[in-house]
C-alpha cells in the first residue's frame, strides 16, 4: 500500500474551503490514515520546499506556506493510503498552476494567481511521487499520529 501527503494550504483554510476539499478527496476511495491542523513555522516550510531552495521563488513559497499572504499560518495535513494513492490524489488535485488545471480539479476550481501578491494560490499540495511522499509524511507526521 502506498501513502501520500496532502496539504490544504493557508489560502484554502482562510477561505473556508478545507471541508469542501476533504469532501472532494474522499472521491478517491483511499483510506485516510492521518489528519491534523498544523500551524506552519518557517523551519518546517523550508524543509518542505528544500528542493527549491536555489530558485528565485523560494522565499515567496515560504511566505505562502507560512500564511504571510493570507494572515493564516494553518494548513490541514492529511495522509491517504491505498493502491496508486499518489497518482490518484495528484489527478484529483490537478496541475500545479490553476490556469493550467482542468476546471473539474481542485486547483482548477479553487486556485488562482493573486495579482496583488504575485502568488500562485493553488490551495493544495499533493506529493508528486512515492519517494517524495515518504519524505514529506515524515516531516509533517510522527509515526504514532498515523493509523496502521
């Protein structure tokens, strides 16, 4: 069984979309094995986005995930488990950039490019591979917080 991480990001939490997004993710028929509200600190955000550290948009990513753009540093962290969990969740989430995402996807429906902050608000993070999922889950959850 594969596990994958989902983060409902600060923009979605601030807009009251968490419940709707979880409802839509339930269409996956995957098993939810972890769920918690996390107040994201800079250190965790930097570890999560470590692979982008040298990119010019890195600081913007950190501000986004720590809630600086939305006056809300909370994310809903979820771990789903099942066969092909990562690809199933990625399909429901849609492409990273909301303008490129299918309208019926979560990002296509709720994401946007905020012109004021020049920030891509894509409302959800979904692990992009089994390897990434394993690493990300260990950043966001302790083993005892996950169901067996």
